[in-house]
C-alpha cells in the first residue's frame, strides 16, 4: 500500500507494463518492488539486484497488492485527488498484469468525505483515527483470508 507520499511528490503514474522499471514513476517503482520480492524468495533469479539477501531455499510466498486508501486531506485539491485515484487504478492494473490479487481499499472501504468524521484523525485528516484503522484492518484481514487462507499456507 502506498500513494500518499507519492502524491505529495507529484510522482507520475507511468506506463503499466513489465518493462517499466522507472522508479521515478509509481508503476515503475511498484514493478521494482515486486521483482525484488520475487528475487529475494528465489521465485525469480535476477543478477541485477544487488544488496538483497536471498533466502537459502525457494519459498512459497503469497503477494497481495493493496490500493492506497482514500485520503480525506486531498478532498479540496482536485489534482492531487485525481493523482491518488490514478495510483489506485494503477494498482488494479498492476494486479491484473502480474496476476496478483488486489485489496481495493480506495473504492471499497466505505471511506470518503461523507464519512470523514467517523474515520479520520480530526487533527490532520491524513491519518485515520482508531475506528478508521479498525475498519481498514478488518477489511484487510477479511481479504487476506480470502486470497490466502491460513490452511493453504
């Protein structure tokens, strides 16, 4: 899950595709992270990654992507709100590209400007309050169990 800091840095979404490894773009950086995880757990051998300690034997890992959640602090800035929506859309597309499941917290968590007083910290409107974190946590736990049941690990 990422996106809020990328929005503040005005990072472009970039092209969705395996060839995009441009870490100055959201999609390219996402691809690099996925490749490094696959390399670390010996699912993918790639000698171009330095500084990554590989596990001694190949491990079965489940990768589940997550869209950035809606950010109430961006509600008054249309450009930044649209950029975050672009990141959320990009994660859905990256999930399809890599054939990985995605937890869609941006559009499916029920968090928006109308529910802001219920879920966001009233002091900064970026971070969630306890109820917001509980709601996101419950959604994540439910979705993770759906994508990677404990009995299947």
